[in-house]
C-alpha cells in the first residue's frame, strides 16, 4: 500500500506551469493602447479585451466608477485571474500525464490524500475549496504520484460542480491506468453558500465516486474510508 500526503501550498506538490502567459500584462485595453501585439494570437487579444470590457460593465453595475484610481487596472487583473483559474480548459489528460505511466506489477492500493483543491462553481463563479483524496488499485500499471494531483488541478481549474469534478477525476484515472478500481472523495466548502445564499460558514460538502472494486467490494471501500478519515480544516 502506498499513501502519500500532499502538502503543497498551491493545491498540490506540483509546481505550477504558467500555461496562460501574462496576457493582461501583454495586452493593454484598446482604450489605453492600440498597438497590436504580434506575440499573441489575435483571437486571444480580442477575447481578453471582451473580458476586460465585461468586468468594467460589472463594476458599473454595482455602482462603482471604473475610472477611479484604485479600479483602473482591475478589469485587466480580473480577466487575467479568470484566465488562470480556468486554465484547465486548455489542458488535456495526455498533456499532464506525459507518458508517466509505469508497469510496476504493483497491485496494492495507492492513495494520495489531502490534495488541496481550488475551483469555481459554475452557478455563481465563486470559489469552492477543499481536499481531494484519490485512490486506485493498480492492474500492473501505476502513474507518477504527482500526476494524480495534476489531474485534480486540471479539472478544478474549470467551472465546476463538485459532483462532476469528483466523477471526472475518477474517470480520468480509470482511463489512463485501467486499474482494478478507483475511489475519489472530495470535501469542499463553497463560498456561494458561505458568503451568500444560506450563509453557513463551516458547512462543507462531501462527494465520492467509486469505480470497479471500490464500488463492488465493501471491504475495499471501508479500507479506503478508514485511510482518509480525518478532521477537515479548510482555513
Ligand atoms: Zn455556487
């Protein structure tokens, strides 16, 4: 059995690759600068401008003045942040696994627990955050441990609902390794419930996805749940 605790402060123990270059730094809005930037595809420039315009509209909508000093660069900052927080759309499983699959003949449970995750709910585009625990029972093939955290990261950096995120991580592990089983549990707290709506700080949501032996055999499932039992601490 292999158990890894992920302690990376950025949500995993994997360094972040800046998939999205500093778009907002590169592109000033048309109002400020009208020089085309040849190092960016025209489509991205246009998209960035549309995003910054939309943020300006939002600011006006809440009664703010987008021209006041403190807010001048906010539309670009928000657009840039959104690009980063949704950069998972530009990644694929193939990209992140990058061949890191090994034939080890290992057939005991592999568990990476406490993978920090940060995502945005697709209903409010507000953050939800928590921890993912990902386990599988190999059928010969294993994947580099950090890749499990990268899979969680890729699907988290898209607009999500927690249930789908959980299922997607399980299906991804199933797809790349064809293991005997996969188990994924995500525990998260949703800012759309904490800061608005029912306003219940401290509430958290648990979702699970079980595939193969984890679905079929209660004993295997129990072993997994025993291994991830802990007091969640989100803040
Ligand atoms: Zn929400």
